[in-house]
């Protein structure tokens, strides 16, 4: 059964193998189609394509012992290598367990099994903090633990005391990279297909049916030519970039055209060839930011069918993360995805982009099943202010213009420089925001190069800086709040350096990130360098921007909150089963009640809603 289905199709001339024809996102696949349960057993369909094929899993707790049996189609005791990972959710709580991005949400332990020529078994306790390390214990060091293989069946026995003494455990298994690691058209099998086997009921379960964060997420890429992993000369590579929480602020890679519009939280990088097929996940900079899509990290797997590449994994594998720096200490918050993502897909030929879908900076909404247009500059609402040349066109120092607009509840700011070398590192550009129009609050910043030294009181600072990444120059952004907390937001900046000039950087700042100002704000843009302070401040006088607050209740998008919007709100009022389909669930607490009514009432009658 498919809970959400989305597809877009763009036709290209099929001149090279990397040409994409269509992308299908099977957003939320309920896990139990084709799976039979009996007692504490889940039977899995035969998958002839994979290097390892699980046909059954059995898990029970009896007399203080967890016993898990995994049965494969082929023998596990031959002269090859067979890898099986058994994941355990010991408290049956999706919100605890492995906190690392890229891991399966809720899993507390992983049993690593190697059989065949060698037999090795280890228990890994998964970290409860992002960037944490697994704690590994060999079965030989656990009293009462044992594991053995008989033909095509692996049996694992583990005392529940070492797992916290729980009476019921959720279990699933993943097999991968067996003796036939070459000459395959797919790799990895999971049983159950999604969710877990509950040892207490013998049923396959999803722990958060309201927000099905551990169901299967599937991506199907269709190419102009057959995908041929069995050919020695074949090589296919590309990426799928996902804004998994639909929030620009959490991404590490901006998506859009001229203006950052969405924040790519995770990139699925695929390389399909004969010798080293590989799929990886990238979550930007930081600990644990680049890892395998598949075991031992998670349950990611892939399959080729003619000209289609199918990639499947638990939805929680694609969770976003928000970063903070408070008092010099970094903090990480995992942001669960509900499957409604903003995506862009591309292929590469000799490291250069070969094809991209959709084109023109657009992106695909897996929740709505639509192609979304990126933010654009609107001359009717854009404020442009020139700044005189003050540094003789020195690279990265001289601002010559600032453009500003407010669109879709975002403040967009572009700083234009006379020139900015694309190899230059150590630049620091700032957008200084006076959100209360009060020079007495925040950092007092005057423009000393202008008569009268006009000044602002900086409440929020957005910093854009360049760094040496050895193979390229990286561009980053962070937001400093009035309380001193720094939030890295690399997706909000597009850098366009040019040694010939002009050059620019464009930053998109969601108004919610700067306290949702409701009237006027003003700003300066500055240049500078690390450890060198500020150089240029532009424009000569602060730019003043009028901000119109968003209308939560303008459901039909016609610029007002009137009777037609009231009818939409009333239709959902009183519901307590909201997942993603309640228009009036403003506080996202799963219902439409009095608190949501208060929000709607505050907007009712407005005719100045921004489109």
C-alpha cells in the first residue's frame, strides 16, 4: 500500500547514459504488503537480485534470553563472506536511541554478524548524541551470549540483562555484501521490509503511525539508457539532494536559482559500476557527516531494473539536523522528516553535471507532487542602493550596491562587489540587522565614511565567510542572535565570486529566524576579513524595509482572511487526528483547537496579507 505517491517526468534527448527521464518518489510506503506474520516470525519475499536475500526473521524473548533467527535463501556456512546486521529498539520508543543523522531512528543496539569463512559477532550500543561513538562488545565477552550458523539460518542468543532487562524488543535485520559482491544488479535486503518485528506480539509494527518516521522512503530514477552494473565499462554517478524538513535554515546546501530558496539537508550520492558500486549520504560539515547509505550504518539498499535505479531506506535515515553554538559549545538537534521533502536530482559525467531534474533552479515537492519555482527578484518590491567605490576595486573589499526585498516571509539581501576572486579565502561579509529600529539596542554600528555617521543598533548579524577546503573554496553562513547563540545556516547563502567583476553574495533570511519583525527594520552590509575587522559599510545610509506580517489564516492565498478562509478553518475545527492535512493546525500539535482559533481570529479581517 502506498500512502504518498509523487512523480515528475521531463523528457530529454537520450544522447548519453546519464540523461534522466523521470524521477518517482514513493514517499511513505507502509511496510506490510507481501509480508506474512505468524507468531514471532516475519516471512520476506524472495529477492533474486540481491547478493544476500533474507527470507525469514524470527525473534522471541524467553527465560531472560533474546533469540533472533535470520534465514537466508542461500547457505551462510560456505567459503565466502556473509554480513548480517540485526537492529534492536529495546525500549520500543522511536524518539530514543541512535541520535546520529543517517541512522535509523529509535534503534538502540546493533548486532554485527559475519559468517562463512570467518564467524564474528559483536554488539554495538548506538550513541544517544549526534557525533557520539558506538560502544562495541564482542559476544565472547558477554556471559551467556552465543551465535551459530546451520545451513542457511543464523541464530543469535543474547541475555536481555545487557540490553536493559526489557520485556519486549523491536527487531529488524539487514543482509548485505555477501560472497557475490560482484556481478550483481542490487545489494541489501531487509526483513521486515520496513518497521520492526515486535517480540511480544509477533507482528510487524510502525511505532509512530501519526508521523510514520520509520516507514520506507523510496527513490526511483529512470534513465534514457539501460543501467548496466554488470558491464566492466559502465559507470553512473549522481546525487539526490533533499530538504527533508522543508526548512531553509537547517540545510547545508542551498537550492534555487539566483536566490537560496530551500535548504538541502542530506545528499544521497550514488555510483553504480561493476567493481565498486557505492551509495553514500552527506550531511554537510561536522562529525559523522559522510557515511554509507546501507549497512552497517542504516538499512539503505539499491536495485537496478532495466533503465531504473531504485534506492530504498527507512525514512528516518534522511532526518535533518539543526546546529547551534552556545557559549562555545556546539549543540545538535535531530529534526525528523515526515516524507514531504523538497528534492533535486542530478547526474555527473567526469565530475561535471550532466543532467538535472527539475531544471532552472526548481525543485520537486514530494508531498504535493508538484514542481516548485524558486524565489526570484521582483523589481516592483526590490530596493537597490548604490555605494561609492572606496577601496579601489580591491578583491573582496569594495561593495558597490546592495539589493533587498521581502518575499514569501523571507528577507533577501544581495551584496554586490566590484570584484571578488574565486580563490580568495578568509573573507567575512556581514548583514547587520536592526530589527527594532533602535540604536540603543544591540551593537552600535555607524557608517564612518558617510557625513553625519548614520548608525544602527545591530540586533542580529548574518556572517558569510569563505574557507579553504583544499580542493575548493567553501562558502558558509551563520546567524548570531541577540542572546549570543550562533546558528550555522550554510544553505542561506549563494556566493558568486568573479575576479573580473562584478561579484556578489545573496542571502535569504526567513523572518522567523530574526524574531518575525512586524513593522520596519533597517540594515547595513559590510565587508571584512578574519582577524582584520570591517572594511566597507554599504550603502551610505541604512536601508529601511517595511515588513508585512504573514497571515496564518489566508488559506486560499488571495491576500486577505475572510469568510472563505473561515469556512476552510471551520471544516477542520475540532479534529484531533491531524498529520499533514489539517489547514488550521497552526501549532502543529496534532489538533485544531482553541489555541489555533486564537491565531486565526488575530488575522481575521486582514486585507494586507503578503502573497
